[in-house]
């Protein structure tokens, strides 16, 4: 990474569900530019060693969330060939469930004014999310995996695959998301809802 061009980076830490057992697995290890001397506030992320490596399911290319309690979380990320093969096989048939049972991300950015890296986005409470895939208007769900690989580097014999998906609330939980526009301006966005018996149980 060019030290004069410190760009936002993000990591998909968990994406489980769709009756895939323990998949997708965290099988990508990459360097992270986040170099704070303090421990991360997001307890689900582990930065290992003096060279600052992080293990994740995927490296996030884009993250979009409009901020409403029912708005979809839209992610595009690069995942390993093993995870891509598992998911591609799953998507060749009709999904038996659209439930996402464990979902988490961590995004950091550089504060140019204060000259520090800061945690920009992650699930705060609880630290992982339950939800479901968003449905397409013409049927099916908003999830896809590229069949054509993307090379990590022209000099490395390693490929990753682009994964895109959208997750919406499932009606059985509420969540608080941490966001920040700088190192000194954190804020919380609420997401999700409880309906029917789930709401009754929460208020009893």
C-alpha cells in the first residue's frame, strides 16, 4: 500500500448459514495497515504478530448500508477458491434456506486530520449478526459468486473470487452497528426488528 494513499480496508470475518455447515471458512491471511497500539474495540477481530496480519473469510471490495433499521447490508468481497467452490455448488440448486446464521465484518480507515487509523464499521452489540439473504424482485436471492478468478498479483500463482450478497433483518433480532467518520466521531446505527413471539419474549 502506498503510504501516501492510505485507503479504507475491510474484512469479511464471518459468513455462515444457508445450510453450509461451518462454511464459509476464514482461510485468507493478509496484512492490515491498521497499526494502532491499542487493542481493537471489535472483539471478533484478531491482528496477529508484529507484521499485523488478519485472518478472514474475505477482503471487502465495497460495503453499503443506507442506515435504516430494515435496509440491506450490501457487500462485495474476494474469497478463496475453496469457499467459492462450496458456495457455487450450493447456488446451483434451489436454496433450502436463506438464513444467515453468523455474519460479521470489520472496516478501518485513515483519519487524515488526526493521522491515525480508526475503526470505521463493525457490529457492536451483539458482535455477530443474524439475518437472511435479500430476495430479488424476479425470484431467488441477492447472492452471486464469479466463476472467473481474479489474480491477486501478476507474480503470484493465487486466485480469489468475487462474492456479492445482501443481508436483511430476519425479524428475530435487533443489532447496534458501530460507524465512524473519523477517529473522534463514532456513532451508532440500529438495525433489525423483532416481530410476533420474538417481540413478546423481548419485553416480558
